[in-house]
């Protein structure tokens, strides 16, 4: 509060307080209750026997829908197209399973042949001392534990009883043929039934896709057809594209791996290639598991270590090529999920539905993110799991300034400067971030120390961007513009309503930039000064403390053409009027401009009317207007002298001549 009064403002001022009150009055999105979320998770967990086949069928429907549509465009009717697509997909899955089962059976028969190589490597480790101490300690500990268990479980025989030798007993199981058949077929009934159910559900979903969509819209989104339709289309497009592109990526990954393992001489190379293809659907840990099994087999096949190293190099090389070249080229990993969300989703769905839930975790979470993006009640899902920034750029920058971290703020600024000009970054991001700080100051939630920290961090940000400003000033292209017609053709088309005025050249123009009423105003003035330097002007800076009557007298204004004073607080009109008057009295030929970094939407006055009211040469409401006014060649406006009220005097009574003179 004391800081507010010292800067000439009070928390009750209407401008920024009105903005803050309006922002706080915005409706907040309602979140589902904890009971609702817990009930939904419990239903998915206890009803997994029902929901899991439906989830698999739904994802397969998303994956096969583009194929059905392509067959229909060729001229094949819907029913044959659906049946052909489903049978083709499940035939491929059945063939995949058969090959894997055959390869696993062959591998199991050859495992005893690799036992000697494994024992040889263990002996070599013990002889060379690499891990020998650990192996010896583990062996001794296991042996002692086994002896202790045998000692506790074996009771000593009685002294008076003769010791009897154990008699070997052979148990012969007499099972009926029907029972044997049941034991063989029983474990296969559940998987086969689930697979058959999934096939039937997929066929009906593909046949009745439009009808199911209409029923879903009528059930949950009839009041907003546009939003519900958009959500369904985005979910289907994202999941279908993810599954198709992931399959292509996995095939591109698995084929070289299979060929490389076959060339290296790893047994059952086809098995490891197919497993690598399937396990890459599991995020992060799938490729690791797919590589560990061939590495273990390479350890068992050859007596040396070279084969293990070559196998590890093959998997590392293929993973790097796939992750850095193939995936960005095909789809850029655009699942809409953050990396942390993929890990958390994998853990959650694995706990919920087991290994199959791990495979389905990414596409199911994609559906949840799409739901949160289009349904306000579930917006928290998009915030938690989405990869889009949840804070606006200016709010993110303000948060870094609040935390006193100008280095990270500089990193974000340099990323944006790869696509924006410096004045665009300041106008659209940095100045709005300072406006948030001014709002907090007016509301009384920002103390003196925190305000100075934010201002110092902003000044450090400006200093860190000196190199970027120098590079932009040294460019041989045209001067920076707000997306002019001659700008880089690679940049996107200019949005409707944006200004396309070209910023003028500031050569041979001297400008003084000053803050109006506080440290935050000084930071905004430093940003304006840097932009003017990019335009070629000679710039000097002054703080808000130099703008008091005593400080203005000490300013060296002889070589200055224009003074620009900026205010983050919109309600500083009177203070601005007094500053203009003092500056023009200090130098009559001085051009003085006022910049209000925020503009009231209800204000109907033009910039010219504002300038006439304040007696300034120009009034701007943004970075572009401030630069245009500062670098203008218009003559200075003369100072208006307020008319003085004349003191009304009482009329004096008429003098009477003396009596003697009258006579």
C-alpha cells in the first residue's frame, strides 16, 4: 500500500482494477467431482471383462475405417468392404501369432545347446574378477540360506527308532479322455471367445459407424452439434493416424533389425524382428524389452563378447535413426500428448487392464485429451496430458519474471524471435507480461521487493536480448515491419486486423525513453529503447525518478529531439499532462510523446484527441505507435498556456469635490 501511494496511485483507481475485476469475474470451468472420477475408474477396473474387448474393438474400428472408406471409393459396397478389411486385419494378426509361436517353440528346443556358452562366460567373469566378489557373496548367501532352511525343516530322528531308507513312490494319474481334452481346450476358450467377440463388434461398428455417431451425438452433445462433431472427427483422425503411422514406423524399424540379426547369426531372427515390431507399440519400455531378448541370446550363442556388442550397436543405431529421422518425417510424433503424460498413462492403463492396457494406453489417452479439448467439464484432461502450452506466452513470461529467472525467460524469448521480430515480441508478449505485474501491484498483491525483482528480471531480459537486437539491426533486408508485403515469403499470411505499417528509419534522430511512475515502467521504456536502436536511432534512457520536477531540470536535453514517456497504468493521464508541461518548459523545441501500454476498449477518443488533451506531440497505445511517434519528423507542438482568471475588482465610488472648491 505504501508503494502505491509513493507512486502516486491508490488501489481504488478504476482502470486496472476494473480490468482485474472483469478477469476475476469470468466464469470458471466446473470440474468433475472426485466421486465421479473414482466411480468411473472403479467401473473400468471391475468391468474390464466387458470394457476391454470394446476398447480394443473401438481402436481397431478407428484403424480400419480409412481402409473401408478407400474400398468404398473404389466401388466396393459397404458390407464386402467391411468384411474384407476385418478378415484381412485378423488374418495378418493370426499369421503373426502363428509365426511367433513356431519360433518360440524352436527356440525352446535349442536352449540346452546354449547352456555351455553361458557357463563359460560366467567362469570368465569370475576368473577375471569382474563382479567376482559380488557373485561369490551372492552364491555364499544363497547357500547359507538353503542350509539354514534344511536344518529347520528336518527334525532329528528319535534315538530308539531305527533309521529307515525312503521308499520311492511313483504317482500315476488316471484321467479320463474327456478330462484330458478339457484341460487342453479350457485355457484356449477365453482368448478365442474374446477374439471372436472383438471381430463381431468391429464388424458391426464399421457397418453402423454413421448410426453410432448420430446416437452418440444425440446422447451427449445434441445441444452443441458443432463441438461434438468436431470432437468425434478429431478423435477418429488422431487415433487412426497414430495407429497407422506407428505401424509403418514399426515395420520400417523391424525389417532392418531382422535382416541385421540374421546377418550377425542370431538364431530365430524373424522372431526378434516380429517382437520388436509389436513391442514398439508399448511406449518407451517396449523397444528396450525387444532389444534385451536378442542381447541375451547373443550372449548365449557365441563364446566371445563381440556378438553382444554388434547386436547392441544394431539396436542403438536403428533406434536413433527411427526416433530422429523416420518418426519426424512420417508424423512428427504428433499424438497431442506430453512425454510425461505417455508414461503416466502407460502406468495407469497397465494397472487397470494389465499388459493389453499398456499397449492401448497411448491411443486411449489420446481420446481422453480430445474429450478434454472439446468438453469444458473435462478440460483438466487436456491440461494434464496435452502437449499444448497451458499458459499464454505473456503469462508464461510473467511467471518466469516473478520467479526471478531471466535466463529461462530469455530462452523462451529467443525461441519466439526465430519467427518474430523483436518489436513484435515486446508488443505481444513482454509488455503484456509487465501489464500483469502492474495489475498485481494495483491489487496490492505485489510487495515492493517483488516489484523490484520483476523489474530487474525484465531489465536483465532486455540486456540478454542485445545480441538478437544487434543481429536484427545488421540485417541487410528491409527495416522491420509488422508483416509488410515485402516480408519473408516463408512467413504465414498476415492475420486479419493486424497493422501493416512499416517502421521508419531512425537515423540522425535522438530519442530519450523514460518510465512514467515506477520500476515496471522503466522496464517497458528499456524495451522501447532497444527497438528504437534497432531502427537506427540514437537512444538514451531515464528512470521514473528522473521525471520529477527536480530531475527534469538535471536532464541533458540539448541533443535530444524526442522524449517518450511510457505508463503501464492507464489512469495516469493527469500525471502525463504535468510531465509534458514540465518537459516542454525545459526545452520548447522538444517533441514529447506519451505511451499508454494498455488501451481501454470503451475509450472512443482518437490518438489525436488524446494528444490535444495532454498537449503532447503524440499519444500511442502500443509499441508500433510509440516507434512511429518517436521517429516522426513532425514539428513540435507549442505548449498551451492556461488562461488566467482575472480578478474581479469592485468599482470605486466617484470622488466628490471638496465643499470649498465647489463654492
